[in-house]
C-alpha cells in the first residue's frame, strides 16, 4: 500500500520554491512505482495555475477553499506580502489541522511558512511525520531559534539544497547533525526542457547578455545595469536583456531612461518560456545578493550558456566550483562585474567552451531523477 507525501508550500510568487515543489512531486509520482503518492496542499488558489500539469502527472491536489482568494492577495513589497502570508495562515489553520490528523500515518514536507505546521504539531500533538526544507541562509531570530530547538525532536530530517548551506545549518548546533541532509532541488526536467528548447528561434544583431528574475533587492539588477553601463563604454556591441517583473522595476526603468541606455538595456517583463532567450544569448549573468542554489544559472547552464555569477551565498560558488566552470565576481562590489564582463569578452574560444561543458555536466545533480533518488532514500528512512 502506498504512503502519501504531502507538500506544504504556499507560494506568493512563481519563484524557485514554486517550481522545485512541482518538480519534486512529479519526480515522486513518476519514479516511485506507486510506493509514494505526492499530494499538493492548495490553501487559497496559489497552485491553480498548475492544475493542468498536476492532472497530466496524476498528482492529487487538496484545496482548502473553493474561492480563489489568491488572485486578490498583494504579492510584492515586504509589508504587503507579510499581510498576505498572515491571511494564508489564518485561513489554513483549522483545515491544515484536520488534514494532518487525517493523514497521521503519512508524511508532510514543509517548504514555506514552516512555522505554522511546526507550531500546530506541538499545540495539537499531531502524529504525522515531518521533513523541513531550509532554503537560503536563515535569519536565526529568537523565535526561530526556540522553534527549531523544539522541532529538532519532532522532525525526521532537515534538507538543504546546497552542501554549503547544510554545513552552515550544522554549525548552528540546533538540529542533530545526522538529520541534516543535502537534497538537490528538482530543477531540470529533461523531457520538458528539450521541448521548450525547440520553440521559436530568435536572433540579435548584438552580442546578448541575459538576466532573469524578479525585480527585488535580492536580484540586485540595478547594480547589474550600472556595471553594464560602464562595460558599454568599452564594448558597445552588447545588449542586456532582463526577463521578469517586480516592485523595483519602475525605479530601474527610470535609471535606464536617465542614463540614455534604452537601446542597449531591454526589459522584457515576465516571460513564460525563458529558454528561447537562453538558447540565443551569449552570456548569462547572475547579480544576486543571495541564492540557494540559483535556479536560473542551472537552467542557463543546461541551455549551454556561459555563466558569470556573484559569489553570494550559497549556491553560485558551489555550482561554478569556485570559478572552474564559469566566472565569479565579488558580490555587489563596484567594478567587480565590469571586470568579469571584460574577462569574458577576452576569453579564448577553447577556454570558454571547456567551462561551458564542465558547467553543463554539473546540471545532472539537479535533474528530477537525481532529486528523486535522494528524496526516496530519505523517505524510506522515515518510520511511518
């Protein structure tokens, strides 16, 4: 008889966690030979856009609400997004308690708003087994420290998407070290990616630098554009294309207009299929202040793009193997990215190709099958 694996990940935006949750569920359904049944918890409509995909892959979805409240929730801005998460918490408390009681013999993997299921497990003495996924270097405030110390006895495992992060979490000395496991995110679904790469081919007159992500503080796009502006003074045959939307976009548009670089810096907004751009660009740049591991650089590498990335915590250094598989620059440092762009432009073709080959080989560990192999071993160790 199969066991259910429930996924708790109420995402406000389609960021890395959103896609890794989907791919993890797909991998479990596809490769587990019916031993495990993935279930997505849909609180208020946050997973509605993926309903067709879930049906195609025979993944069960449990809805807490018939009405789609999600479309009315603000997604951008620190304060507004926190208010949205408070609404999600209040809306889901009792439905989640009932669900977890009903599934006491199954497993819950918690990705986002992890404090809620942990608190409910304590308050209602819930028997369901739990695995905590930690992504990004956490701010260890008083509340989180106390909660995690309690959770250490209640959690089966703690998974981290990078080796570096797993080592950092061990240094906190809060969780039992044997419970902390490196679980690579399920990023590359080879069948889907190959299909996406067959779509329309584009061509550009200039060499193209590509960046992808939400216009937030984390992605640090203003720094990227400032460095690119300086690079244009040395090499004017490049264009920078940024795909994405977000709360800082208006500010960045204003800067581009003021500096009169609109012909060389193109903001394309949100794009459903980024692979058309990836396969037709010359370089991918990651300017982030933090990533874990950095979905877009892994997808770019799969598309045979050369990668220049900041040495931010935690993913890029590990994925690029300290620069062996690309170019790393000191995060947010003036002229650091400029010098890296110049270095890229001066690379010998053989050196450039070798780094691209090395990097693409590294994407294998982030395939949905590799993710399944590690996740299934973890699940099999859970006594449920």
